[in-house]
């Protein structure tokens, strides 16, 4: 190939690539306008307005008929959306602001001011396009959750791996999730281990390690290990699906402020139409004024008195706040709860599972009579190895971490409320291990020395559950002496405080939440110990409660202020439903929490609580700002249109200025509300 031929070939390749790029750009532009029809209509309106205005009023070079064509194009494009809405409302025997805008625009054209009418329609259409764009951003912030779930899953079937649609998965199926893939369903890990990024569902910032037996959720992102997951919920019933449904319902559930505005919008529209007619009739009858001037002023009044900014001010803020909260792992079930959360002045905490992890851990091992800590753990873990009690799991975990092997007993018996017995059949005797409280040993007529009892009392005083370990049978101690029974030592377990609980309480106080209460079924000693650790010493502490007792306390507090109840969403469901606002803690995958609570914290991160209160208060402030600003601008424009001309001879409120002020205020309140989209938990 010659150099010239090579250059020609290279040039043709460049031309083809440039043509391909230009075609892609053109298709992107077409797609943009197709997805934003309101913006396209606004652009057509502006182009026609400028062409007719420059060619007619400014230069005079354009024939009258062509100016009329551009005017018709501007009015048709600018008024299309409003006309569709107005006709739809008229069929329901309603009048709205779309009717007001159309009336004002055509009124301006009737008095020879078609440019002002076209400008009004352009700004009105542009405003509608930007409002739709703003709302679309809010909706997409949530609708993006739908894209988190893969369309297909890799299913193990008859020893082979097949790819099927997620909707076809059944409960009990086993799917393989490769490293880096999104989990297609809610399920339980039955093979493999990996760190999973749960932030799309729970808002947790740090990946969570998942091993055999752990739950995983649809839409979360697998880390570096492969997982085999057994499906526990259908795709339509997954946590992610419920989140999407809840947020969609929340967007449809208007806040009280919005409902109030909607209730008065129809009467207000009729009032504006009536005032406009009076503004035409009264001067015509009582004042010697050209009808064109009267009609001009009436059309200006029609424009400036329309409540566009007022109507959009609340939903723009509320929906933005709901979207920001959902992306931060907090679900509001409606705008009403967002407004209520801003007014919270009493917060009531469930202790177990909320302020604490709800999982007991061994905190103290106190060996006695020459036994070692390893001896205490070995004997206790063996005795507890057949038990399903949470305390048993805590002891077994402590033994495993200490490298101690447990010996499974031959027989096991639980003594309700007291402890347990584990029996070992030795070659020459039967050995019984007792683990429990003082009541267990009193029942077995074993008298404990005051010194031993004092150790247990001291542990209990520190808010721990103390359990004494005793061997009974032919027991030989370290000196070779044989006894019928002997104390081995104490084990103490406690429900550990969440690492951010104290910080959360401090943040809540800084936000101005002064009154707090703690509810628990534990004894008062344990409750007061936890309260001291978390910084709730001055709070109302209610201990030894049954679920119905919690409801009674919340009912009493509801009469004293706006109450928020924070619980785990299962045994606290009645109290959550009783409070003004029920807040479910750590509710990913918990159906009861998603159904009962008004606000759901999808992860176990308690620090989302200050975030939701701060967000709701910011939303309330922005709604108030928008309402004050919208009403202020509207009143100012009405005053300058109607009252100022009475006192200032010759003053006329320009219709273009009224249009810019009216539509400009609408855009400002929308942008002000959208600021909430950027908020994130700290």
C-alpha cells in the first residue's frame, strides 16, 4: 500500500468516525427533547416570540401576516400543556391556574400585547418544565432503587448453573452470587463468605461481613467472595421492593400543609377570576378610563394573583426531603410524618435492640476454688452446648474465642427462670453441672457462702446477669479432697451498648430534644446502668415492663407532647403504633417494622435518628420560607397592580414585570426546596 493510499484510507476512517459521533450526538439531542417535551415547547415558544418581536415590533421588516404566524406558533406551543390540563379540569368542573394563565395570555393578545402574552406562556411553560425536571430528579433518586436489583439470577438446578429471570425465583431456590455482583433476592447464606455493601438498602457506610446463616438483601453488592444464597422471599416481597413501594406511597401522601393549600386552591382560583372581572367592570362603570387600560390592568392582576409558587412550594420541599432520607437509609411513610418529626419534643427509647445490640455477651469470668478462667468457660460451654438460649450462645461464643473446647453432656434440662442442669455419665459416677441464679441452688438445697453470694450481688449491681457454675457428684478439688458439690466460678453476661448510642443522645440534646425516656423489660438495676452509660441519667426510666405496659406509658406521654417511640419493630409494635411517630430501628428485612412504624431506619445505625430529626426540621423551615416568600411576592405584585395606581397617578404595573415576578418566584421556591436533596447523614 502506497503512502497516498494509506493516507486516503486513514482520512476515510476519520470521516466515518466523525459521522458516527455526529449521529450519536444528534440521537442524544433527539432523546433529550423527547424526554423533556415541556422544555421543547418552551424553546419553540421562545424562538417564535423572538422571531416575531424582532421582525415586527423592533425592525418592522417582517410582513404582518408572518408576525401573526409566529404569534400563533408561540401561543400554540406555550399554551398546549396548560390547555390540556385546563380541559381535563373543566371536565371535572374545576378551574385551576392553567386556566388563569391561558386567560391572561389571550387577554393580553386581545388588547394588542401579544408579545406579553407569549412571554407569559413561555415563562409559564419553562416554569412547568423546570418543576417537572425538579420533581423528576426527586422521583429518580428513589426510582433508581429499582435498577439496583438485577434482572436475572444464576440458579443452581439439578447440579447445573442456569440463568433465569428474578421474577421466576421461588422460595427455597439456591442462587450463586459472584464477586462484585448485586444480590438478586432476599435470602440466607448457605455457602461461602464475603463482605456485602448494604448501603443501597440500609444506608450503612461500611460493608458487612456475611457468613453461613446470615441474611442478605436484594440490591446489595457482593464483595470479593462468592456466595450461595437460599431464597427466603419472592422478588415482589423483598425488602427492596417494599422500600420502593413505601417511598412511592409516601410521595402520594401529601403533608398537612399541602392538603390545606390544595383545599383552598379551587376557591382561590374562583376568587381571582371574580376579582379580575370586577377589575374590568368597576372602572368601566365608575371611572372614565380607556377600556384597553382597564383590561390591561385586569390581565396583569390575573397573572400576578395566580398562586403558582404557593402551590409548588410545599411538594418541592417535602418530596426532596423524602428522597434525601431514603438515600440515607431512612424511610418516611408520608409527608405527614416528616412534618410531625419536626415537632418531636419527647423521645422514648426501647432499650434492648435499640440502645443496646440486643445480644448478650460474656463480660466477666470469675473463677473460684482454684479453677482457672478456661476451666469455667470449658465447663459452662459444655453444659450450655445443647441449649438454644441467647445466653448459651454468648457462653459458647466466648469459649470459642478463648480456644476452649466444649464437651457435650449426656443429658440436659432447663429450669425455667432459674438456670439449667447438664448431666455427664462418667465411668464411676454421675456428674451434674448447674448454671444459674441463687434460686436454682436454693431449689437444690445447696447453701452458698456469704462471700460467694456477695460476688454475684456485686456483678448484678453493675447491671449484669450473674450465673454461678457448680459441679456436683464425686468432685475432687485441687488439693485432692472429695466433695459432693463445689463452686467453679461466676459468669456474667450483659447486653452491650451500641457504640454510637451515647453520641446519638448527645446529638439529640444539641438539636433541642430535652425530654427523653427509656422503656425496658429488664430490671431497674440493669436499666439504670445502661441509662448511665448512654447519658440518660436524667431521663424517665421505666423498667420491668411487659409490652402492654409500654403502651400505657406511651399513652400517658402522648398527652404531654409530640412523642416519638424508637423500637426494634417486633415486640415494640404496639407502642410504635400508639406514639405520634413510631420509628423502627434496624428494620432491614423485618416485615413487622416496615408495616407498623411511620419512619423506618433500615440499618442498625442509631445515628440516623438525629439525621431524620434535623432533616425534618430543615424541611419545615424551607416550606415556611417558601410559603412566606411566595405569598409575599404575590401580595407585592397585587398591591402594585391595584393599589399603587390609586395613589400614584399614571402608574401602570407592566405586564412583563408581573410575569417575570410571578414565574420567577415559582422557580425560586422550587430550587430552594431542591436543596434538601443534598443532605446526607453525618
